[in-house]
């Protein structure tokens, strides 16, 4: 499982926001929405060389596993 936690620059969780992660060459981008704590959860194993998108903008590139925190 991969969790992306999204915060504002001031440290507040971002809720009800569309988050996407790239999943390998064949599965494309998968999407989930953040909950009240800013968490978007994806049922995938760790990913190499992935990108995280928040509202269509790339906010993280690199390995994804466990929890990844991003600020927008």
C-alpha cells in the first residue's frame, strides 16, 4: 500500500483533492482523493521512478513506498 499525504505550505492537510501516481509503464496513472487528514491511499506495492500529481501538477518524482508527504 502507498499513501500520499498532502499538506499546504503552512502545514494544513489538503482535503478532497485529486492525487495521481504513475504506476509502471503499463498501468499509467492511478487516482485517489485525499481524506480529512490529507491522505490518498493506493493499493500498489512500492514503485520505482514514479511521479505524484496533485491537481494535475507534478509534486514528487522518485521511489514511492509506505507514506510519502508532499506540500502544495
